């Protein structure tokens, strides 16, 4: 039980598998006069909207990170002039038909399809198009063939930040509409979803616990984990209560195959970005598995970061 005038320390942990985001914070539900509370200003409509948008971006970013990793595909789908939808509803129908074709093809080769997509209308010409994050196990050829009835596509790869997870904050802002001051903000105000995930995407596991002691300036991390030092930050909220947030990443064995040099990985990555050759074909050319090549990409991103 919390005694009046004392504060309790809590820890919030978001588990993304290979890495975790941890936030230590203080709450004082019965603080009374023991602490000075900041003067509360009347919330404006704009202030409320900013807070709601911040939370929406955080939810989207967390779910993207829980389901996708560096090297997964970021795809832009465009419509050919004769097949351009005249409304968002028509674009949604085209996407749903595409996913149905794609999932059928993926089932035949034993590949699970996962995606997060947003549909929007271009500001300059008003043409509808779709952006989607798709797990890398889905071959480029399947995406191209299943979308060919509608138009063309452009494939990029999610980049890591060098610590094993995708750097997708700006992408989450774009999907939610936080960096769009016009149409997409109004969509959100009208409770119209600007993005969606496939049903098999999971939410990150979030746990809370009471801390038995004060937190350290440099946090201790569990054995087998490493602190990402540039993620460590401390701040005070509007009530003057302290927060500490940081990330830890699981220490893994070096995953680059001895058969793949750094030069090999760079060449393979450049070939894949052309969209003309699949990862499976590139891996076969080097005599390694797709998994080994994918692991080499991730390791290469860490080397490149440093």
C-alpha cells in the first residue's frame, strides 16, 4: 500500500523478442502536499489532438517493430491509368483482391504473409496508391505477378539502426498521418483508420512491475543482454516526476557466414535493390541459404553503422 506523501517506482517493459524498451518511472497517487504540482493549463483541441497523435504513432511503431525486422520489404503499389480507382473504397477493394491472390500463392509455397499498409491519395495529381511493409519471406516475383493486374510496384528494404531493430519511427508517423497537416489529419479526426495490419500481426508484450529500489544512472542489464547507450534518456513529466527510458538488445553470436565477405554482402544487397533478382537466387549464387544471406544483411548493417 502506498503511504501518503511517498512515491512508488514502476518499470514498464516492452518485449520485442531480440530487444526490449524499458521505462522506469515514479507515480505518487497520494502525494498530497509532499510535492509541488505544476499548474495545469486548460487543454485546447489542438493540444488534445497532438497527444492523441503521439500515442497513435507509438502504437503503430511498436506493432511494426514487433512484426518486422531490417531487410523486410517496404513496397509502393501504384495503379496503371486504366485501373486507377476513383475512391478510397475502390482502392481498398483492389488491395483486398490482391492480398487474396497473394495469400493463395504464398500458401502453395508454405510462406506466411504479414503486412502493414496505408492507402492514400497523391496531393499533386490525386492518384490513389498504397504503401505497405511486407515480410521478406514473400518473394518479389509473387508480389509483382499478383499486382500486375492493377499496375506496378517499387520495392525497398527496411533499414536497421545498427542495433537489431527497424528504424521505423518516421514511417509510423507517415502511416498514422502525424506528418500530414491536411487530409490525413482530418481522416484521423473522423476516426477513419489511415493504416491497418494483417490479422496475424501481433502486439508487443508489455509488462509492469514495482521496483524495490531506486534506479541507477547507468542501468544494470540481464546477462546475455547489452545496453544501447544512445537510447538512454531521463526526463521529468509535468508533475516534476522523473522518468528513465532505455533499450537493451540480446547479444547474439556473429551471424555472417565465413563464406560471405563484407564485399560479397555489399554486392548482393545492391543486386537485390534492383528488384530484378530474388534473394533466393542471390543466395544460391553464393552457395548459402536464404537465412544465412538475410543474417549477413543484418550483420552488415551493424558493421556499416559503426
